[in-house]
C-alpha cells in the first residue's frame, strides 16, 4: 500500500504544532479510552527526548491541575461517543490554561468535538458491530500523531513506515481472529462459570489488559478482575494464584516482553486456567519491524473482544445490554 | 517541635543536587515501595514547573529505557530490605545512563545501598513490629526530598513547614489508631469470610489503596482484589457492585477528594459492605495546612495495617508467615 497517506485530521494538527513550542503532552481520558493512552506514553517515552508525557483519568487531571499544564502543553483527549462528561470538562479546563487541545472521538459533532481546538475523528465497531478498517481506529490516529510529534520536536521522521504499517493493520487483525478462533471457543467454555478472572501484561499491552479487565470482564460480564502488571505480579498479587484461578496473559513484542515471559513461566508452573495471547504467533505481514510491537495492543484487544461474545453467549449475559448502572441513572 | 531538622541523608543529596542540572525525576520500585512513589509524583506534579516525573515498576523502567533517562535525571529507588533484585538492577542501569541515583532502604548496607550514589536510610515497623517515629518513614524522607527539589529547581521553599509537620506525624497516626479502633474490629469480623475485597481512592491516596490491595489483601490474605481509581470506577468497574461486594474506600484531603466523595455516594446507594477511612475525621494537630493532604496516605495505610492483623486473626491466616511462593522459590 505505497499510496497510504497521513490521516487528514492528524495532518491539520501537526501543521499547527509546527509553529508552537510544545514540551509536554498530557493524555487524558476515562476507562477504555484512557487505556489506549498508555501505549502512547510508551511511544513518546521510547522515542522522544524533547517531550514529556503523562496519562491521567480526566477528573484526576482537572483536580490535580499539574503545574506543567500551560501554553506549552498539548492535551490529547479521547471519548468514543464524545459525551464523557469528565473528558469534556477536562478539555475546557486544558483550554483555559492555554494548552493546545486535541479530541479523539467517533462523533465529530459531539460535546468533546465542540470543546477542543482540533478533532481527530476515528472509527470503532464495538457498539455498532459495523466492521471498520483499523487504519481509521483510535490507535492508528494516535500513532500517526505520536510519529508526527517526534518528527517535529525531535527531528526524527518515522511517519512513512508508521503510515504504511497502519494501512496494513486490518489484515493482521483478520488473520489473528482466524488463528485464535478455536482456542477462544475452548477457553470461553472453560471460563463461563468463573467469578474472578485476572488479566496480565506489561509495557505496550498493559492498556489492553486494563481495558479488558474493567470494561469487558467487570462492566460487561460482572466478573471480578484486575489488570495485573506482569512485573508487579511478583510483588504481592501472585500469592492469590493456585490451579483454580484463571488468568488471561498478553505477550507482546515490545521491549518489556521478558516480564510477560517470566509471568508466563510462573503461571504454567503454579496456575491452571490460562489463556495466553502471544503476538509472536501472529502474521504481521505488511507491518514495519519497529511498528509490530506498537500495533500489538490493538490486535490482541480485538481478539479478546471477539472472545468476549463467545463468553457472553455461554454466560447468557449479553455484552452491550446487561448493565446495572451505566447510563441508566445519574451518578 | 521547633527544633525539627532536615533529615541528614536527604541533606547530603540536596547539597549535591544544587550543582546539577536536573530536569527529570524517575520514581522506580516494585509493589508496596512503588505504591509510595505515586504520592511523590503527585507532589511534583502540583508543585514543580521545572521538573517532570514518572513512576515505573523497576523492570518496566529498565526494559522501557525512557529517552529522557540521562545525566539530567534523578532516579529515586526504594526497596525496604534493599534486596529487591529488579530495583537493584534498575539502580545499576540508571547509573550507567549517567543519572544521579538515590536509594531508599531500611538496610544501609544492602545491595541497593551499594549500587546507588546516595542512600536514604528509613525506618519501618511492618516486618519487625518494633514501633518507629514516622518522621523516619519512607514517606517522610520522600517529602523532604521533594520539598528540597522544589526549593532548588523552582525556588519555592516549603522545607520548614514540611519538616515541622513530619516531626509531628507520629502523634497523628497514634490518634488515628485510637479513632478507628472500634470500627476496624467491627469491619474485620464483617469481612473475614469474603473472597473478594476492593479498595478505592484517587489522587494522593491511590498508592495506599494499591499497596493495600496487592501487598496485604492479595499477598498476605489471599483475598482477590483490585485498587480501583475512584474516577475510573464509573467507567466499568462499578458494574460488579451489588450489596454483597465489599469495598474499602479512602477519602483524603487532597484536591481530588470530590472523586472519592462521588464514589462514596454511589457505594452508599448501591453497595452494602463498606469501610470508609476519612481523613477529615482525624486530628491533624501539628501538621501544616498544606501538608495534611500529603501525610494522609501514610496515616490511612497505618490504620489499614493494624486492621489487617484483626482480619488475619479471625481468618486464621497469619500476616507475615502465610506465603505460597514469596521468597520460598526462585521465580
């Protein structure tokens, strides 16, 4: 796909930023959208000497009011519907401090879109079920933005390989679904009566483990959970493990993989119910060597998402309808 | 206590840093020691325009290898015994990058102490049971270091009120134990047969909620848990709540308290088993107005720690002896 081009919305933001002094990037969102941000801090941590970044829950960001939030800050916010009230409030707050605000949302006319300086419109199939091309996903737009930031502020241009990789991402996801189809059917039936299921990962994949624990297992299936960091596992959490406690382990391709491998060895030895998604088993054709690690969190989350529907069916607990509180009451 | 003075070990570090250009502070540790670091990022986020900070699990830090890790970085590490291998490795790694390294440990002759440029020797009673004065705790030394950093690099001197407050901290903790004695006895008996117990907090107290979930509930009592961020609670986790699911909620005095109050309202309405530790109920005599919020995480953790012994006794699951894996095998 040599014709792949920089996303139009991202292009506009980068054009503006060329003329600004930016020293700080704040990644601000709630829940599943916050989870996406963790991979972007990882990207900037690894690739930028010029920029410092932090991830915050939107309310935490506003109340904490970091001293570094100024006209030299870029604040990137995300809300799928664009209606998350804490995130809309955070956008307004960031603007009042003189920061440049970028809002990622599926609805370009949403409250978040109206509040920010620049909108990145992305696509998502989670609530509609209508298939998308992953080049238009939130991860894709974020990595294009990250690579653009590093080009402007560090003078290193990774945009070409970033863009061409993201153009080929959907095919990787489609093949991952096929590869894990059988295993996820088997594991759904093994897991259907469980009351507690942990997820685990490190580095780039930690956000996917977090999102899956809080937005799918807890929210959509009412299963107790925690996303355990694979390095932290050995400093307390591992003591709950015996052969009856189920774990979903994500093994990525980033620099922190040895932590996930260490956790895997331990789980094999002392655990029993274990689903492992290992990016090394997948076909990353069309993805640049350096980008394989970065696309992994989305690929693994997509596999888990499909797995969830099998689990939900066996549990007779529908993914999108079974809610006690969410959007049912004021809170 | 007008005679209160800056800790001698901290004084030596600050003296050295006066002549360095420092732009970044990395807080690096594992488990319960990492939990302490979160409050220190909060401190620098709020008070420093000159310094940027991040908290990392020690292995994550080494593998991630942030681009900003250079001779302009201060790396603060903590391990109670000074033997945590990931943290010792991280100290060595940070030094190889030219960073200034500071190691907090109880044992000034430990592996961590040998690896770092400067040692902060603190006291802890968790494993020995021998009472300490909280002015010598890890939190106390860290806040003295934080205030010193802000004095050097931002030119704002909060050291006098920081030091005088910390000198009076033990009395606050002692009174908190008395205040919560009866409630914690009652709640221990309510909780003794539970398989899942969540903790929740935001801002400064989040680290205490995290430490309590992973090091006490999971590690020492084999109870399933997660430290839920009070803002994130509403974006997934709250769907697991019904009147049978126990929560321990920490309410601090920092800027993020409205999030903990919002979560509290929700728990009162839809939950059932709820232990709330509210710093507003405590006697903070001798603590400077601005420091009350900062000492709260240690005060609340100390109360929880004493509560744990009541719980452990009723569960017949000894706090310090019952381990399946920790320090029993190589892993």
